[in-house]
């Protein structure tokens, strides 16, 4: 007892050792302090990190799209160096942008360690470029790591490059040029060893770190050189809350580090309880006696709108099947909408009806139809059958026109509008994070069910783009680098104001034409076609647009620059639950090339992705960055709010704004409008059919 009382000053008595946690390094990504480890966070993990180690202030965003792949976008301020001449940068410190990647080569087994291969500053300026091979082995609460690094993390150069036996070029590492292109000097130069220990203390919130790094700080970027009293770094991480870590360390033997990490897992986190949704209608004890031709379908349509989120277009009957045509406008997960609609229909018609079919439409274009067996659905909701029985019987098919009896047609409501907040951002250049917060009014008027006008009125509330003084040199027409002028010339703007027409041209073929103010910088006319077979993991589309540059005030004025732009795009599912899109065509600056987009969408709709664009523009014409690339995150608001919604939050991190590889930001995309043709999305979330 006395030992236990004495020990309570350090560790609470009886507390078991905490589970191992994967925390972020100073550079972002799972690691120790200045060194990475082979460990990976769970798939879907997302973290935002900030830390300070004189003279570096680092801000990073790390994402784990796959359990074996980690990506990081990092923004570093070198605070003892100016961005350039004082006439150019004023007092702004030098800013560096970088993209990192780490790939797991082998997962830890009983005898063998986990092994990972990583690249730091993979496609940035190259100032902190490094490559490494690292291994980890855990024994209880202690996790050991050891690795070899080339470049920045291995600048101590402990020994000659073992790859030199293959080619003499591996013995010399080229100097970083700051171009933003992919390096041609991977694994070159003298490497160094690094390693360390992560210890999960018996007190669950606290982890300790010790490492030996391979950087001697004698050749830091921008002609910096620091004294290193010791290559051993010591640190700790304290879990302040479930999603907040704070860290502190003593590095180089003479320098303090302090940092904070905000993190969550977007794939496994529980969405908030939808307390502001209407309750799901209860099922009747038995079917009503009302035959389909005597139902008050106007009242049923209103309930389908209010509770199931369907804007009903018409209701028909084909034999024992009741069919509802309409647009879903509330529930992100179609299974939830279908389940609620089935409850309402089950309360409305007699037992002549055995199937409920919901035909999902977008602007009168049938996308898919979901058919629910009435009896099985009722048994599952009442917990008398397993959900898997319903999974096997529910059918998601191509919407088809068949002989049917019209029961009801809903009069159209042509005008709709909404009010909300808008947010825009730009990361890059000497001015750091630029942003705008606006009050937005969006409106839509439907002349017919598939011909409509749409517009957006935006009022500036908060904006720091007037500090964006850097007009990047370019050898191309300024199709995007006049960003500051568009963001600061007027407080009330019309980002979009356009007329649209969409139509299903064949069973799997869709088409669309549009014209007007298409985005904040361009007006014009265009068209798109998409071939997307039902239930298939691929599609092919094409768009063609004639556009003219808009005035900086984003009103109806136009500037002289005009061009034709368009792309052919192939979409496909890839191994490892990835989705890919390859677009080939002509960009806004009249350059020709291709964009590759790779992403991972989790079952809850969260999407993490990255893109890269290469065109026939030379590095000199493009300017800093050499080519266009970036990361993005798309999160359904349904995962964040206590009210169901189909809207998304889209965040994009593009290291630089340049004119090469710039695409038209169209308001509508046939591929996103036809997402319902991917039946896997429904079946992955079929558990929501009972909610």
C-alpha cells in the first residue's frame, strides 16, 4: 500500500499501459521528431500540424487515404530569411511549399519489422528534399525505429553511398533548384543513419520520444547553418483531448520545439445524431385498405418531401409495383431516403403492392431505380429478419421506361433559393494563407424540368487578398494569376449566372449544354456528354467550351482574352479502393496536356485525393512550381452536422497559383450528377435503410 501511495505522484495506481499511438513528426506524417518512422495511421486519418523550431515555423496537412500510403502537404516559413528583395517582399519571410509521400513496403510480423519507403519534398522546391528507408519493431510499449536517409535528413553523410556501385552518379547529389519539379537526384549523395524510440507511458495521454537524427545542420536551405550540440533529440506528446495533441522537445542539443496537432479519422468517426431530422415514420400494424387509385397522392407526395427528402415528379403503378419518380434533396445516403420513402408508401396503399421503387432523377434525367420488397423490408425493420436478407433482395438498376399506369403528377415549383456562408482560400507565395469569407445567395429557376437558370450572388464579409502583392512572372496569358484583382475589385459579385439544359440521350448516355457567367473569371458557352453504364466502375466523358475572360468586378463586363478549352476524360475504379480520372485536352492558357486525378472515397462519402497536370508549357514559361499539382479533401456536411444534408465541404491545397494547366471551374459535372449509377454506394450503406 505504501508503495502504491508513493507511486501515485508519478503514475496512478493500477493504470494499465496505454495503447500505442501514432503521432506526427515535426514535418508532418507519422514519426518521431525530426525523423519519420515506418508506422502508418489508420486509413482515413487526417491531421493538421503546426510547430515552431527556430528559425522554422512549419504547418502541415497529412492524410492517410490507404492503410499503406501517407501523404503530406507542408508549408514552411524560414523566419530569418526574406522572401526576396525588400522592394518585392517587404518584411515577408521566405516560404517553402512541399509534398511528401510514404509507402509501406512490409507490415510488421512476429519476427520481421515494418518497413517503409519515403520521399520528403517530393514535388516542391526541393529545399528539404530527402529519401529514406526505415524499419520499426515494437516490444510492448516501446517502438524502435532505424533507417537510412539521403538528402536533407542524411546531410551528415556518415558513409559513402552503397548505390554508388551501380553508377557513379549516386555519389553526387545535385543542388536543389527550387523549381518545384520532381527531382532527378533521388537516393544520391552520402547518406546517414537515423533511429529512435517511442515509448507509450503507463499514463495513457503521455508519450515520450528519443531519436538520433542524420542531419548536422551545416548546410541548411537559404544559406543557413546552425550549431548542433547533439544529434540526440528528446520530446514528449501529450493528448490534450481525443483530437488534440500538444508536443514539446529539445532538439540539436540547444533548441526548443513546441507544436500542436489536430486530428481525426474521417472514415471511422461517428457522424452526429441527426436530432434535427424528422423521425422516421412507424410502419403500420397491417397494410391499409386503400387501393392505389384511391390514395390521396398529393398528401403522400408532401410526406415524401418532408420526411424522405424527395421532390416528387410523378407516381405510377406497374402491376404489383408502385413507382415514385423524383429528385432526392436532403439525404446524402440514398439508402436512408429509400427506407423512409418505403415506410411512407407502406402506410399509404393496400397489399396489392409488393414492391416500392424509387427512381432517382436529376433535372428530369433518370439516374437509377431502387426497388424494395415490401414484406422483407417490413420484417427487417421489425427485427424479424436479418439485414442481409434485404441486401440480397433490393435491386438497384438502370432506370427504364415500361408500361405503367399514371397515378399522380406533381405540379412543378420552379423557383428555389438558399442562403449560406462561402469560403475561398489560396495557399502559396510570400503572403501565406489568403482567404475570403462571404455571404452567398444561390437561386434556381426551372423553365422546364430539365432547363433551368442558376445564379450565385456573393457579398464579401472578410478578405485578406489585398495583401496578395505578388503577381507571379509568367510566359503565358494571365488566366489565373490575376486572382487578387478578382477577389478585391468589388464587394458584391456574381460568381455564376447561367442557363442550363440537361438530358438523358440514351440508356447510359447523358448530355448537357450551358451558357452565361460560368465561373468567377470566365463567361461563355459549353457542352458536356457522358457515357456511364449502370453499375460499372468506369465512364467516359467530354466537354467543350468557348470562354471569354470576365471583368475584375465579376459583374457582366468582359475583357478581351478568349479561348476554346475542353477535355476528354476517362473515369475508372482502381485497385486498393482508389478512383482515377485522366483528362486530356486544351487548358485556359491554350496549352495542351493531361491531368491525372487519384482519390479514395470512404463508405461515408469522405474523399481524399490529389492531382497532377503536365502540359506542353516549359518550366520557364510556367514559372515557379514547373507544373500544376495539389491535394483536396471533400467532406459531406452530413458527417459534421445534426441535420441531414447533401452538401459538401471542399478544401483544396494547391501549393501555387499559376496559369499553366488551368481548367474551367464548371458549376455542374455530369459525372457527379450521375453518382447514383454506382450501385456500390447504395449497398455499402444499406444499413441506413432502417433509419
